[in-house]
C-alpha cells in the first residue's frame, strides 16, 4: 500500500463516521476527560503528534478521513492547531 507522511490542514480532516465503504465508523467513544488529557499531552510534548501521526485516507479531492487518531484530531482542533502530521494512505488499486 502506498503511503506518505504529510502535514494536513485540520479543516480538511474529518473523523471516521463510516464514510469509507471498507471501514466501519470509529467504534471508540471518549469522554471530555479523555479529550482534555490528550489536549494536555499535545501541549506539553511538542513531539506528541509528530511521534503519533494520524492515519488518513482520501475521501475526495478536498477531504481526508481519519481512520486512526480521531481523539488526537479532536484535541488538536480544540487547541486550534492549523495542521497536523499524518500518514496518508493511497487507495488500493487492483495492482495492490
């Protein structure tokens, strides 16, 4: 599978609510405390997201679906990050 490490603008990232036909919606649920704890981790450790990039797939030409890291995305948006590190996976082809 082809993939690339990119910094992607947070406004182009959406949580996984089942938009990809091969991937069910994100099964995890989290509390306000979970979001607050992750937000603190991002603020306290400048390498937090760099070491734990979001995993994303393209939904369309302008939007990426986060299939791993939905809580980190929520926390990053909460503190106003404009972009975050991601591993962007290309859609599989018949050759893959």
